[in-house]
C-alpha cells in the first residue's frame, strides 16, 4: 500500500515538474514582444501587406468608410503609401504588443492602455502629401455625362463631377 502511494506521489511529482518546466520555458518566449514583431517582419511586414490590399482590413460593405468604395485600387495604394511613413505600422504594432503583454503579465484589471501615435499621419495629411491625396481622389472621380446630375452628400464621394467644376486647388 505504501509503495503504491509512493509511486503515485512520485508520478504526480514528475508530471508537475514537467508541466512547470514547460510553463517556464513557454513563458520565456510567449511573453516576449520581439517574437511577435519578428514574426510580423518575417511574413513580409504590415506595410507591405497593407499596401498590397489597402482596404483589406476595412469592410466597405458595412459602410465604415463608404467614401473609399469608389476610389480605384491604384489610387488607394498611392494614398496608403503617401499617408503611412515607412515602418510606422510595425512600430505601432510593436508598441501595442508591448503594452498588451505588460498589462497581461502584471495582471492589471480593466482594459489595457494601448496608445497609437497618429501624429506622423496627421502631419502628412495636413501638409503637401495630404493635398496630393485629395487631388488624387478628386482626379479619380469621373466627369458627369451631359444628362447626369451628381448626388451630393457629406458621407459619400459624388459618382461624378460636372464638367463646369474646376478640379484644381
């Protein structure tokens, strides 16, 4: 009886020892933000994926940004390339992963405080790159036919622009 109890306790000890060793070894890389950031870079990077299909993450059918539904894909790529500084997405993703892992490891309550710095994008939109984007979008809107009247709205780009309008800034 004593031997069987000793064997059972030894088996439990070995199982717990293996589980602890696995947990500690997993912890050393699962909670390392560099693992996730390097994986993103190895997969081609976020910027490359985003520029390949600029509106991939945005579901236009649900009308999140219906204005972009009429913009041709080549203009969308140019807009994304103009707005997003080189490496900006990767830097923000790394920062967000670091913040989330720190929140998770510390066992904090509530939502994690993840900050994304949009200053570079704001500056680009307010400067000459933003003006170029606006001009590209305006140029992508076709000219109205003689009997066509555009429906103007604050939530959508017009389907056409009358020929009498000046498209230049």
